């Protein structure tokens, strides 16, 4: 369980947000939502906006899961690329999934603009190749997206241009996505919570949902507050979220398909004039490693750098040193710069990196396993879960067609097998 907000640069620069009460009694709502990250809040604000009574149960604090800890990178499209989707679910569903992802982007930017959510959204996302070769693959991708999907926001960048743009010569070229971007993730989550509450959603913090059961035509959700008090929510529909923090309430099928892994980020001190020579266009950057390095600048000229992960409960003891090693491989010239913050978070991955979205039982739906790409998608998937709760299940049905097999090895062996597999791919980054 996440204990609350880590000592991140995001928490240090969060817009003020009230401490919300824990649930101390029994209550009723049309829809109960478990988890106050982007997915749960996206569902809550949609339901509340449409006049549905909604209660959100959050085991820790609003946005204290991946939604308040992530790299803030806003990726275009689904987590799987369109060619993989075409092969896996066919051209028609691949097109629908692309359209859905574009709707997710419009929704996110619309939310930020309409509700004036102060999360510093900035445009531009650079994909940088960490190995030589691969130009043809990038060119084919840019071409495919333009001609099959009409997406003209991608442009190739050569090695020299990229070196000038980023202020490092470790990359071999790549492409820019002008439709992507980056933002302050925690302020997005807090902003979404404010909008949901203003529309009538009730959020309880420090309140874990421990079990649910059907009683006649209703669903009963049992809760346990951190303060030790228990409660219960009686509802007609239940929405389960959790991503990397997914726990037993989601059931064995979900837990077999969504695996938690930890990923880490640092923030440097403000770089002053040096900031002008690093990522000149102010885009976000993600490289092509299996364990990706991803970085961007904060509005006050810090480098926010994500790198390194582990596959067991608990974070490395010295996170600043752990992530700094990755940063110095990309920016050796920053060895004299102080790291002011470092933190970790947990995200849910699936075997094929497709999100796990299902109706688990009548009236009980789940979305998790964004595999590191939930900033743009999760608020919209929350909206789709809300639509399904209100009778329009088209979006959830489409996402349910994405294959999300259980991790190999069954409940006992899946951890060692998956960790061995992930470690092998991580090692290949170093070759
Ligand atoms: C370090 C890191 C970097 C990342 N970088 C990026 C990035 O740059 N771009 C990107 O698109 N994505 C990124 N991600 C992924 C992104 O953060 C997630 O996909 C997204 O936040 C998922 O939102 P969510 O609401 O589904 O889950 P979360 O935000 O993780 O929220 C789940 C919530 O559910 C609560 N919960 C769980 N079980 C219970 C229960 N039983 N009762 C009550 N509450 C419960 C948890 O306390 C938690 O607050 C990153 C993730 C991490 C950890």
C-alpha cells in the first residue's frame, strides 16, 4: 500500500488541497469507485457531472498512487503501437482504438482548459533512439501514422539535430510528436478531484475498500479506515481502479494479469542558464531502452529525470544515488548539480502492455495495467467506465477485446518468472 504522498518535487509544488475525511459510517451511492487516481477521478467527475451520486474510496490520499508520482509525459495513442494493434485485434478495432486515444487527448486538454487546472501542460514529446540503426523503423512509423491514420504531428529528427536539441550526444536520432507533451501530474490529479467534488462526488481518504459482495440487487463494499474504523458503501455499480496499487479486492483474475513494478524519478536543483542548452524546445523526452529513461524540464528549470526500476516490494534505499547514475549516463555534464528530490512509484504492467479493462461481474468494472502510459489514457478510461455504468458499454467492450493473458507461472511462480524475464530485457539495454 502506498503510505501517502512521497517527498517528491510534485508534492513540494502541489496546489493546496484539503485533507478529506475517512469513511466512518455506512453510506449509499449509485456508484462506488475504489481509488482516487486519474481513472477513479475521471469516472467520478463524469458521473457527478451527469447527476449520479458517487462515492470514491481512497486507501491513502488523492493522487498518491501513480497519478501523483509519474513522469508527467503525455503520450499520444494507445500503449501498444498501431501496427501491433492491427495485427492483434484487426484493422477496424485498431482504428477505433486510435480514435479512442485521440478522444482521450481532447478530453484531457479540454478538462485542463475548461477547469483551469494549473498543471503546466506543455507541448512536444521526443522519442530518442539509444542505439545506432533504427532510422528505417522510425521512418516507417511516421509514414504509417500519416498515411493510415492521418496523424501529421510526427517528424523525424536526425542525430545532429537531436544532439543540439537535447544537449547530449548519447542518442542516435528519433522522432518528435508535436501532439504529445508533459505536465505536473499531481496537480492534474488534485485538479480533477476538485472538479469532481464541485460536481457532487464525495471522496473519502485513508479508507481502504476491503471486499465487495452482491446483496440482492445491490452491491455492498466493506471498508476499513486507517484510523481502524470500518464502514460500508451500498451501491448499484462498482468501479475498481488501482493500477500498480491494485489489491485483493480486484480478485485473482485481475491480480494474475496486472503485475506491479516500481519506477524512480529525481529532480535536480534549478539549472540556471544551463537549462537553456538542455531540451531547447522544452519537450518531454523518452528513450528507446526497455527500461526507459524519460526526462523533461520543470517550469523553474530543473531536470526531472526518470530512470531505473525494480521488480520487488520496496524501493532502493538511496533513491537519489540510484536515479542519478542513470541521469549521468545521459547528462555526464550534470555531475556537479545537486539532486533535491527523488521518489518512486508503482505501476501496473500486463503481459502485452495492453490495459486490463473488464466487466468482472454484472455492474462491477475495472481498468488497470496501463503499463506506464496512463496520464493521457486513464482519465478517459475512467469516463468510459462511467459511461458503462450508465448503460453505454461500447468503449469498455472495445478495450475488453485487447488480450491480457495471465502472467506465466500461475500465482506462485509468476513473480520469479516475470522478474527473470524483465531483468533479461533490462540487461539487454546495457549491451
Ligand atoms: C514512477 C512512475 C512514472 C510514470 N510515468 C508515466 C508517464 O510519464 N506517463 C504516463 O502516461 N504514465 C506514467 N506512469 C503511469 C501512470 O502514473 C499510471 O498509468 C496512472 O497514474 C494510473 O492511474 P490510476 O488512477 O489507474 O492508478 P493510480 O494513480 O496508481 O491510483 C490507484 C489508487 O488506488 C488506490 N487503491 C488501491 N487499492 C485500493 C483499495 N482497496 N481501496 C481504496 N483505494 C485503493 C491507491 O491508493 C491509489 O491511490 C508512471 C507511473 C509511475 C509509478
